[in-house]
C-alpha cells in the first residue's frame, strides 16, 4: 500500500443531487490508498444521543481530508451483485444480495 497524498481536496460546494446520487456530510475517521483510489471512512451524524452514527466508505481519486476533519459532498451510488449459498437448517438456500459503493463526484 502506498502513502496517501498530503494535499486534501478543496471543499465541494452543495449542488442539486441527481437520481443515483447522495449528499453526505460527516467526520473523516480514516483514509487509505490502494492503487489509484483513495478510500475514506466517513462517520455520519447520529440521529440522536442513543443511536450509533452511520459509517460509510467513499472512493475517490484525491484525498478528501485528514482524520478528524469534517467533509461534505456528493457521491454517486453504485454497487455489484453479492450472491452466495447459505446452509440454513440443513437446507441450501441461494441468497441474492448486493454490495453498495459510494463514488465521490469530483
């Protein structure tokens, strides 16, 4: 794994989201780089004091910031099938699921 570039990306102003997009804001928990993609774990605000905050991973071509910094921006929702066989109560069941990915609109 290579080091993440030191220069954070400029803040992305709010814009109207399109179908298949989502506007997120939260605090950066961690970043890592694999090949040409920077992965950022973002903690979203909790709904109330008793709820756990949502945590998502964003993929981008540039660093979005450093851990502890706030980030907001638009992401395109993508994903792929995640089908697998499950052995439930001795019966083999085919489970059809999906893995979601969030790609930062830059």
